[in-house]
C-alpha cells in the first residue's frame, strides 16, 4: 500500500510546470476511435486515468505506441467495437465516451457502466437524450449501456441539454461528427476541454463551430483523417499548486498555463489576500500575511470550477473568519470534509453548503484520499499543517496528478511517497 508522508509548515518556493489536462486528454484519446488513421497526441499527462484509457483502446485492437514520456501514437485501424463490460471500463468516468465514439464510427456501442469519483448519483440521461436526438436507440442490457443507430445510420439532430453537462456535450459531439446532416447542441458545456476536443476533431477534418459557447453546431462529414495534436495545460492541476502556495505562505510560479482558464481561481485568491501576478503563460502566487475568509459557489464554466472546491475547502480552513462553500454542480462533493476535520479543521455541512470556521493551525494526522480532488485538498492541508500527515488512498490521487510528490519536493516541501510491500517493509518510492 502506498502512503504520502508530509512534514508540514514549510513555505513552497520556486517554479512548477503543469502537465497536459487530464479532462481534455481523456475525450481526445477516445475520440481517436473516430478515424482509422493514426493520431499523435502530445502533452499527455502521465496519470493513471489517461494510461488506463489507452489500455482500454489497446484491449479493443488499437495500436498504441509511446513515443516519449508525454506523446503517444494511436492507430485504431484494427479497432473492434467489442463488448467492453470489463472492469477497466468501470474504473473511470471517461469510459462513457466509448459510447459516443463507437456509435459515431460503427453505428453501435455496448459499454459497461462507467466509474469515477463518487459524488452521489452520476447519471447519463443527458448523454442518452443526445444520442436519441441523432436517431439512436438506447437500452441497458446486463449492466451495460447499449446504443444503436437507426436505419440508415445516425442523422443530425437538435438537442437541448437540461444540464450543461461536460460528458453529455462531449458524447454528442463524438456521435455527431460523422452523422449525416447538421447537429446543434444547446445549453452545451463551455469548459476549455470542450474547445480542445473540438479543435482536435476539426484538425481531423470535422466541421464543428461554437465550442466554448453554449450553442455548438456540427455538420457531419464522410470520414475523419488522423492528425497530430497537443493537449492544453491542466487548469485544475495549476490551480491546485496556486492554492498550495497560498496555503503555505510561499511564492510559486506555475508555468505553461493559460491564465484565462484560471480567472475565477485567481480572483478568489486575490479576494482572500494572496498576491497573484499573471504573465503570458504563467501565474505567480505569493502570500505574506494571513488570508481572509471568502465564499465560494461552484458552477459550470465559466463559473468557479467544482474541481477546485476541495482544495479551497482546505485553504479556507486556515483563513481568518467564517467562509461558506456552496456546491452547484454535484450532489455531494463534501466527502473530503471528514478527513479535514481529523486535521483540526472546523467545517459543518448541510445539504450542498459547507460552513468553514477558519483557524490558524491545522494539525497533521493520518487521513485518506476518498476521491481525486479530496486527495489534493489533504495534501494542501498537510503542507500547511503543523506536524506529520500520512495520506492513504494515494492511487486515487495518481488518477489525476502527474508526479505531485516530485513536483512539490521541487518546491521545497518535505513530502515523500512510501510503499509498504508484502513483507511489510516500507520504502521511499
Ligand atoms: C466531468 O465529469 C469531469 N470528469 C469532472 O472532473 C468534473 O467535475 C465535471 O465534468 C464537471 O466539470 C471528466 O472530465 C472525466 P457533468 P462529468 O456531466 O462529465 C449531472 C475531476 O476531478 N448530470 O458535467 O461526469 C451530474 O450528475 C473530475 O477531474 C446529469 O444529471 O460531469 C452532475 O451533477 C471529477 N445527467 C452534473 O450534471 C447527465 O446525463 C455535472 O456533470 C450528465 C450529468
């Protein structure tokens, strides 16, 4: 079993380069199914969710060649839309994108129920609504989602999403790019990774416009060709390190970012009293005095990102005053709270709202990462706390953070990754 051990109380100082965005890489990896040509994907983060998505493609006949640490070539010439009800699919939420990609290229998909972080119910009714708007028929068979194009194949259609769902927007785009005719998606998600997917698909010959707005138009084409594409930087990884800098009172420059993607995070840190300086592709965060309280309301992009909620929960727990966090996207994103309370945080949750009573000192404790961003929050809390914090559930953190321990050590954190082996000997990894 792996553990992250942090000896807290040290200020973070230095530069950090963010990796490619996990939530952009995942749809683009699955979108490569739509062309029988080779696609070369650059700036892929080395995280388990992305590596698992590549393994799923390989298990279905794709050839995946790793060209270097962050670049792979995917050849889906011999890809077969076999029944993917295996356990790999159940390990990540993004496996739902197999539905749209296989429906788009082959006219049918049979995919096991997906997994992902547990925030309460995570239905795919909006995905299905989109497929049905293209004439597909959806059903659930033996615990798998089954979608089949109507006679004559998919035809363009218009769908209004009841929720600006990232996954549903992605899946309808994947299904529509090869459908006959024009598709429109109204109330579409506007996240930067939606734009990245559209840019990738257009590089392959698709005809998508309006990505990044709430109204996306797609004109179906006969076929797509391969391309070489570079994934955008991970705004959530960058935001996580920005919050860590503010939490420890240090000075950190995150490099290789798109500052516009982090506008809400930057504004909130400034509101709390941190110093934030923006460059063309970097942001420097520093803190010399105590942080002020602030309220957070998460919402669909360009609202405050829900994926930065737990990290700010940890930061507000150390600020002066009482803050309120309202979760506007998921039913229950507060599973991190119980773990922070073990570190002397004072947080009360009622429904989708948490009241955080800030206090100067968190204290190190043994805690567990119960989901990806909850794990990031515990690392931030451990860096700021007095004493030693031991974090288990490290595999959850490795799903979405590329070498977070190495990157934080590079900023001066006293943090190690230790693994206990079968013979009960614990070693630094
Ligand atoms: C994506 O999840 C991300 N995951 C999540 O990031 C992120 O938190 C979320 O978008 C919101 O930005 C990946 O990209 C792999 P949604 P997704 O569909 O697509 C409800 C992380 O930490 N909904 O936008 O599942 C849903 O229950 C992860 O990197 C329906 O009701 O999010 C939720 O309440 C965590 N019906 C809300 O909409 C549907 O058909 C937003 O979900 C679809 C969604």
